[in-house]
C-alpha cells in the first residue's frame, strides 16, 4: 500500500513580536528569521503514517511511506528527519511562489504528482495550515482525483491491501468506517500524534539519503478564482483587570467583594429555571 | 525517639497555623522531587520518601520556628522557593522530611536606585523584580532560563547564573547582603556594603549552599542601569568549536564584556538555528550598556571575528528573535510534559567548566564517549554560554528516546550514565563538574574528587552549621558521609 503524506512547514507565528507584523507591498510578512516548524496537523499525519508502517508486518500489509512538500530549501531539515525516520521516498517540489492562499494550485500539483509521477493508494494531509486555514486542499485533491475523501480523521488502521479502518470525528461522536482505497484522508485533532524523534544512529545511516526534488514549473497550476487583496492583523486581546493583593486570600476577597458578590446575590434572588 | 509523622504535622500546625501545612498526597508526591526526576514523575512514579508536610512560611520568624523545631527533633528540612531546580536538590532523601516553602514570602521590600540595590524576600519572583526595575530603567542583569519561574532564595542558594552573565556576573557577583536562618533557629543578617575586608567573605558560605547549611530568607542584590535601545546582536556561523573557543577567549582576554557570548556546536545549534546554520557552529554576542560602551564592544567583537575566515555573519534579527523566546514559563513546562509523555523523548543537560587550555579537549572526549557508549540518543550537542578571563563553561545537551525501560529506569539507563562520562572526564582534565546548576543529589558521588584536599573545608562547614544533620540531607555531601 503506497501512502503519501503531504505536509508543509510553517513559521511559528507565536514568536513574532508586535512590531514584526509589518505587511509589505507583496502582502507578505517577513518570517524569514523564524525557524520553520511542521504544521501541527501534518505532524499528526506523518506520525499516523509511521504507526501504520509499524503495524504493517503484523497485519501482513506491506506499506511504502512517502512524504511530499511544496516548499523552498527551508524544508531541508524536516526532509532529512523524515529520511531518518525511514520514509521510503521524500520529495520536495521546489516552489518560491506564494501559495499561502491558493489551495487549488496546491491541489493541482498534488494531483499531477500522484497521476504522473508516483501512484498512491492513500493520501494523508493535515486538515489545514496555521497560515491559510482554508481546510480546502484535501477536498480539492479528492475532487480532482475522483477519490473518496474523509475529513476529521483521528485514527487509521490497516485491514488489508485495499482497505483501511478509518476513525473520524463527527458532530455527535466518532465514526469508524471500513474504507476502500484509493482515498484522501484529512487528519483532524488526533491525540497522541507528536512525531517520533529519530536516533542519532538513524540520522547518520538514513538521514543523508537524497531528497527527490522537482520543480513547480513541471506542473500545471490550476487557475485560482480568488485573489489576495489585503491582509489585516487580527489582535487577539481580552480586557482584563489585575487584582493586586499581598496574599491569595486577600486577592480572592477583593475578587469576591468587587466582582462576584453582586452576581451571586442576584442569582440567589432569581427563581431557578 | 523520633517523632511520628502525625506528631510532626501537628507540631507544624501549631507553629505556622493549620492553613499553611499541606498534607495532600499528590502535593507531597510532587514535593518529593524536582525537575531531575520529571520523566518518572510525569508517569506518576514517585519513588522517594514522601515528606511529612509542605509548610508554607510567611515570615523569617516562621522559618526560624520551623527549622528550630526540625533541629530539635532531628527532622530533615528541604528549603524551597520556586521549585525549578534541576539536579535533585529539592528531593526528599529521608523519611518524613519537612519541605519548607518560602514562595509566599514574595515581597519586594525596597528598590534603592541611589545605592543601586534591591532587597527582596526569598519568594520574590525574579521576573517580577526585573519587570519592575525595567519600568524604571534598571535591571538585575540576572536572566537564567528559569526566570519566569524562579524565586530569589533558590537562585542564591544554587549559585545560579543568567544569560547576561558575561557582563553582569553570576548571582555571587550580584548579592550585596543576605538574611538567613540557621538550623538552631538563629537569624543572621549580613549587611549591605560595597566591599569589606573584615575576615573571609561569609556571604559565600550562604551563596550556593543549596539549603544544606541554612535557609535564605532575604536577599539584597545590585541593580544596574538598563539601556536596551543600545543592544547590538551579532551572530556568526563557523565550522568548528576550537575556532569558536579561540574567539571567545580573545574577546574575554582583551577585556571586552558583551552581556552574551555563546558558542553552539552544530548539533545543539541545529535545535535552534537550522534555518540559517545547518551543519554549522554558531557564535552569538550581545553588546549592551551605555552607547559608547555597547558600540565599542560590538565594533571590537566584529574586528576580532573578522580575522577568522571561516566565520560568516548572519542577520542580527535571527539572533534577536531567538533570544526573545529562550526562557521557560509555565506554558512551556505544560507543553513539555505532554510531549515527553507522548514521544518518550527526553532532554537533559550537564554543565561543567574548564580553563581555556582544556575546554576543547573536554568537549571532544565527552562527545566521542557519549556518542559511542549511550544508546537511543536523538541529539547530542553542547554550547558555551558563560565565559571568563580564564575559561568558559560547557553545557552538554542531550535528547534520547526512552526505549524498553520503565520510567523509573530512565535516569540510570541514560541521564546518569551520560552525566558520569561528562563529570569524570571533566574532573580528570582539571575542570569543574558543576558550573551553575548546583550539585543537588546526583553529583554527590564525585564531590570529593571535585574538591580534592579542599573537601575538608566543605565538610567542616556542614558539621559546624548543621551538627544535627537536618538541612537538606543528601545535597552536596552524600548521605553516607
């Protein structure tokens, strides 16, 4: 079973100071000085893929793990890590274009890769990135490929060469389904999926394997209908009042007297519903 | 006859009041350890004797009364403030210990900007003190990575050091005066003077005592004028540590005092700097102070580094932003716990120091031995972060996967095995096994080798000040000695 995990690296925006949020004329914010990090949902996808590979011998389903990113050289470190974790094939599609808000373009690249370069049985993608947050790419890929797509996936098990047991989060709980490949699975909030860490020995032995590098010039990007026209910084602020006091007891007393007492008394006077 | 646990608790309640004596089992478990045993603690494993109680003290008199009681009844006392220690110094090595927590003594008593000193209680937060000072254009100059968590008593007790030490010094250079309680309940105050030659400097009996001699209740530290607008960040990539040490030495020997002078090897550097220094060592400097001094320091460093062809300058903003987010805070620790439990990948450190002539050899031999003798490593690196006229430190950083062992076996299989290599090679080379984290309870087996003939002084201090052996037993000096 060929499994392709499509992942991206993102700058850690939490490390930006207020005065770093400067939007330039190209509608970019300079994050070049921030160390890139794996998009968290993609990290889950990569770890889930590795777990499937762990299980392949016991269920007698051979698994080939592949990983692909559309990025510049900033992804080099993570690609080496994936090699160290013994992904069979690690691919970077070299891109310097601004694809932050172009899920259709990304989807078209991924589709062409699967159809023309390396056939796959399963595509795993994180549900969205912390930059674009559009949660569209996996749906568009599935549509372009004509494959089944399941979203909010939290767990996957191997059944046989053509089937997976997929657990996904739905409104009122979890749904567990037996799925036939090929399929696109979008990974949601899956617990316990920090990606494992390769040992030094594995990094020495496997980390230097070549990364397959392709160029976006070899792909037809779909025409986007949406054009980015403006970026605005959203300030997440909450009003707050600092209660000062010499001890926790004093602060709690102040909190009660000044803010809570009235609502407690009001609640006592109101009839219960 | 020794008191039973219930009798100890009852007596403590009579001393400080029932509200300030905690006997909740989970609190007692968590109070029996510090960050040294965090892997097993995160898995709910607590192997050490549970303390009888955690006592929250609110005054020096409280501390004196509790410790006097413990001394009269030969009960082990573990002094604690911020609970951020990393070497087992806060572990309760004996049955029915009393953990005396001074974090409630958190007042900033006074800031004297004319005499350039600030006086605080032992539980005062360093972060809060420094924030308050910075509002007024001053700083303590002290910035250990635990700054958001650490409190002043513990920082002095462990002889801590901060990221800007190359300019401001370690805590031992910052302390002006102290108040401490000794095991007999006596309260000692050392006054605040700029310098004196009235016998040995007795502050240094207290600074670094790790709670093994006394309980620090109040500290006066120097403060410095703060000019962040003049900070200049300099970063370079280079090929090898030996060159980096030479550059650090040249900066220090020629009298320059950048607040930060750091050298990362490629492996440790990869953790932070892979986006611009893949496979390279990284040198970092920060020049600060009044503008003429900051500028001259930065200019001089640039001239020194320019003489080494292999050094390539990097964009200063890369260094500045990294520096902004170096410290731990409660959110980091909470995230760390989740990640460790899920990945079973643990980071630990061992810090040592050595003179210029030996430091690179120590680095080479430790790296070679640890790499070849320890299994399951995922990262092994080191950096120098505190330099002096005559040498520097090395902070070995290692991550490993905990494989095929129970949580309680993790330390002996990995961390202690690595520490043994580093400590023994360092002592053999003539360095110190312990640069700034304190001895705690897990380097005590090498304490005699560390001190050699001067161990006599350490032993006498312990027997003189703690004749009943109640102060944080097992710390600095091993239990069986």
